[in-house]
C-alpha cells in the first residue's frame, strides 16, 4: 500500500497551462530548469532526486532557496527522451511537492549565481547598452524592456511575474517571466547589480567636475592629508558667521591639529572643492557608530556661497553615502537655520520639513 503524508503546502495560483501534453516534436529539450516547492523536512529532496532518477533524468545543477512555508529548489536536469513536462510534474507532485514552473535552459547557465552576476556586471561596465540583457540573465527572465519611468507602473506585479527597477535618466527596466514568479532573492540580486552599475557611473572613487551658477568650474575630489595648508587657508578666508554655522561655536580659525581629522575623518570621508590651487569648500560624511544614518556637514567659502557649490557638494556626498549603503543622512542645525534643508531640496534630496527638537535634520536618500 502506498501511504503518503498529507500535503502541507498550498497549491500555487500561478497559471499552469504548460502542464498540458505537448506535441510529439516538442517532447524533448536539451536541458530543463524546474522549480519545486517542498516542505523543509529531511529526506524530501532525496525522494525527489530518486523519482527523477527513476524517470532517467540526469540532474545537472541544484540551488536551494528559502521561501515562506518551506523551501524552493531550482533543479536543472537533462530529461529522458520522450518524457513530457506533464509527466515530470505529476511524478514530482506524487512526492507531495509542487512544481511551480519548467522552462528550457542552457548548460552555459549552470554557473554560480554570484559569478554570473559579476560577469554580467563586467559586460555592462564595458557596454552600458547591454543593461537590459544583463538584468534578464541575472533574473533568468523571459523579457526585460526599457520604458520611461512614468509608464513603468511598478505596482502591477502580475502575481510576482513582473518586476520594475529604476534605470536612471528617467527610465525603468520592466522584467517579465511566465514560467515562474520572481523570488525576493532574485530581485535583490538584480538590485545589487543595478546599484553596482550606478556606483560605476557615479565614479565614487574619482574626481568629478562641477560648473557653478556663474560659470566657474571646480573639481570635487576626496580630501587627502596634503590639503592641510589649503584647508587652513580656506578657514582663514571664511567669515566668523560662516565658521559659526559650520562648527556651532565661536572660531576665528581652526587649530592646525584639527586639520588631519577634518581631511581624513575616522570611519568617514571628506570631499574638497578645488579651484586652481585653492580649496574653496569642504564636505564631510561620517557614519554614526553602530550603523544607521551618516552625518553630513558643509563649509563653503563666503565668496563662493549662493553659487550652487554647496548644492553640488551635498549631492556628491549623497552619492558617496548611497554607495556605502546609507539610506538616510542627518545634519545638525542651529535654531532657525534652514540653509541645509534648502540646499538638500536643490540637490534633489528629500529632507524632513524641519529639524527635530534636538536640531537634527533627516534627509532620505
């Protein structure tokens, strides 16, 4: 007597039209990729493997993905001649598992997912026009298209078979996959790929050139110890009012012993704006101990204020913060001070309406 335990995993609501018998000419494929939902119990995967062996299927690859109420195994097989997808699904379900999807695969896809993602990123860095193809490969999607962001409709997920990712420059990537819904792990993988490419485009490790409102050109780059004299001169050209808004205390200049900490802050990064040989502005990004948001501060020489330099500097600090995984910035403000908030708005960021009772302004990236 064949006694089997009751099913504990609910059947998926995904369309299962591919379970129908296929034409004789279509009964074989070089390689199949299938996703099987099963209970997280010892021996379940072994029973499925034995059943596949009984069907003369050769298992070429296996990946185990955690999902709610069990696990999802992605199995790549070379099916036996004459085996239909419907027969394969029936055999899997006889082991009290659920086959969520089957699609044709390529043996070239049988590589570690991390290696595949890195390889895809490398190709896109060399050829940015291949972004959609790289995301399609990372997601094992059927189709990835580039559309204007206004037409992407990210709320329409189609039961998990559709996903939308921002692609910059007002565009979005729309990914679709019929054979199985996208898993959170896959979406995170694609998001990491896009984040890496955004960091490459932003050139977070190199200098950038900014043009101010009056047409003057400055270079924004990471500060270094050799900038000490130029930084000291910057403070000497700043008014007492400007220094007070930066340091919240009365200063006419800064002690030389402060310079190294200002240029190379512990755990953080400083960015200087350079025009010719002069440092005309300084921005700092310092993560809070234990994680969380990163604190920002700006110092712009009086003669360069109201010229777009503070906006450019804050925008650059936001790019560096995002590349380091921060999702929020904080700035300490004096009572009644609104300059940093207005600067954040001009930089395209999302500051809170006002600082909190401690004078902390929060800026969402």
